[in-house]
């Protein structure tokens, strides 16, 4: 007898759920995270001491301004 509920094994055996569930949950968490990083709260955070300047990262630092 397994300590895990049988439903967990059934989900893992179904290819649509085994692939679609992680992708769907990942997309949902990415959407929520993206909303918070574009908020005023995130933009007004004070960087910690020793934080490198934005120019140190080259073209990568320009991409985050395109979403605003």
C-alpha cells in the first residue's frame, strides 16, 4: 500500500494532465509574477548596497523597460 493517494498516480499516468498541469500552473505563476514586477512597488524598491549598475548587464537591462 502506497502512502500517496491513488489520484496522484492517475494524474501522472494521464499524458495530458502530466504535461498540461505543470505548464498551466507555470504560466499562471509567471503571469502573477509578471504583474508584480511591473507594479510601482517593485519599481520604487531601493537596491541593496553593492548592487551593480544597470549598465553592467549590457543589452539585458534594456529589455525590462519595454514591458512598461
